[in-house]
């Protein structure tokens, strides 16, 4: 089987498992470049597609490749805009052109290559509510006096709540106000990967340092992922100090507050808290409704108020899910060439909701808790009474009872063959602490978010 034939089979399988819009957006103009030593290299057209496939489809692509070629053990992505698409991809591109250009608004591709900023992220398009009021006010203040007022600025909150939008709004606003203002937006994963590549290739480190230290504003998304990576933490520590000492603005985001990032060096944790720490919560009903109306304005499309009210009441978790539902309904309405009724909307979104429900297993719960706290699964099973192990073990027991509905004897057996009274004690202890410990509540929320996203 040739590489093209293998990739076409992969695309055919993935196409069945994703929506038409997602497939057309993320898999168009991709190809299997080579398979070397059990590792497949997939060619993609741009950095934005590379990042999205790595974050959202990495596991699906590996699984699908292995379904057709057992020797493949891993996959990586390479940017190559010069490679012509296959005939099938050309056909798909032609068929989906109207969907991409007319049905949906894909402005997210217009990323500035110099700054990595997306121009669609502005303060004007950012909906403010009680859930993000403090973070928004601080962000706007920074644009008046960068490097002085809140430095660093640290935003934390769950997935899809608008952290990236707010981060990039600051960068875009400062670029608009000050000609020649140097802004660089990156993710901690990209920062780490660039550092690893330079070290592995024995390249001079000064090029890396110059890139990240010769800017007026450095924005790093998902900073929690550098925790426990000693070399990356060390390099970021020195980068942070160099920028801070020169009065340059630093903006960071995470899914949790600095003190809750496991395995983060104390010296970094203390620096992250030197300026302003603000959280973004889940949007209330009125904010969700405003977000939907704002998105419709961007897409130059209209839906009746009763439909918008239904979407806002049904989808409560985050902004990304709201926009995803809106995109599906707009696409369906345009395919139908007419306005959807409320009943059609209900049927579509209820089917989507059922499809997105996640069922977790005991092993997934134990693994997720262990990864969150940086503890090996085997340590959760053994008889260790170390504090760093006891707390995660009790949280695993609590989740096995609360989310998996396991019996106490079952839970005790799953976590090292313990007596059922141990599981009962853990559950009751956590239930009491959750009523008075806000930090613990936040940790449970983040664990559940990871658990059900990856299930």
C-alpha cells in the first residue's frame, strides 16, 4: 500500500467520525509525507492546522493509521504548503468550498505570521459578564500602561471560556495603538518544542533567546504544561526575568491558579503571582445569550430570539460549545435553504448532546487523578501514607463513588485491595472539605473537565 493509499483510507474513516465542516476545515490539503522507523509524518498546509490536529485529532489519527498499518507507533505533523493535494483532496476541496466560504466564517485562519495573533480577537468582540468582568477590566488597563500596572498578568479558567480571546485582544490593541510594538503570542507547548529542537540539533541557543526576549509583550497560553519540565522551566525563568527587568509586559494563561499547578518550581510560582491573577468562570445565561448574538453579527446571519434563548439555556459550559452549536445550525439551515423551526433545532442539538456524552471507566478516573497530581498510578495502589499520595488517592475514591457510582467495597478493591471503610472515610472526608475549601472545589472541577474531555 502506498503512502497516498494509506492516507486516503485514514481520511475516509475520519470523515465518517467527524462533521462535514470539521473534516473540510482540518483535513483538506493534508497528506502522508513518509513513514520512518514506525513514525508517520503527516504534511499539513499551515501552523494553525498543525496545532489543531496535534491538540484535537492526534489520538484519532494514530488509531486510524494503526488500524491499517500495525507497524506505525506514532505520528508527527510537518508544515508544507508546497505539496500539491491528491486528486481526492482536490475534489473534496472543490465540494467543500461553498461550505467554507459561504456557510461558515473561518476568520481564525487569518493569523499574523510575525506575532501569531488572530485579528478577530478584539475587545469589541469580547462579551463581558460577571464571570469575566475582573479579567476584562485588568486586560483593558494593561493596554493603557503596559509593563507597569499588572505585570505579569495571569488569567486562569476552564476550557473554552475565552482566555485566548482576551489574551490576544491585549496584543491586537497594543499593536493598533503603537506602531512597531513587538508582540509575540505562543503556547507553552510551542515554547518547549522549539527549545527541545534547538538542543537536539545542537543549534546556538541565542537565536531562541533573542526571539522570546526581544519583544515588548510576550503572551504564553497554557503555561501549566511547563511544570515538571526542568530545562523548559529554567529557560522560561530566565526569559521571564529578562523581560520583567526591562519593563516588558508578560501575560500568561492557565487552567488553574499558579499555586494549584502541580510540580511548578516555587520561584516560577511566586513570579506568576507578583502582578495580577484573575479568573474567568462559566458564563451566566444573559452572557451566553449575548455571546450568541455577537457571534451571529460576526457571521452576518440571523436566528429568531426563541431559538437563541433555547441554545443559551441548553449549553451552559463554555463559549466554544455555544459557537459550535451555532455553526451546526447555520450550516444545516443553509443546506435546507430555509429557516429552522424550534423543533428542528431541539432535535439537532439534543442528538448532538447525546452524542457528546462521555462514559468513563475506573481506570480512566484513576489515571486522570494521578496525572493531575503528578503521581504514578501504582503509588495510588500501594500502602504509602505520604501526603502527596494520600490526597490524590482519596480524590480518586471520591470520584469513583460520585461519578462512577461504585460501591465502597468495589472502590477499596480497585485502589489496592483496601477495606470498604477506607473508601467510605475518603468519600465522607472529601464531602466535608468541599463545603469549605474553594481550592479543592477548583481542583475537582479541573479534574472532571480533563476526564470528560478525554474520555
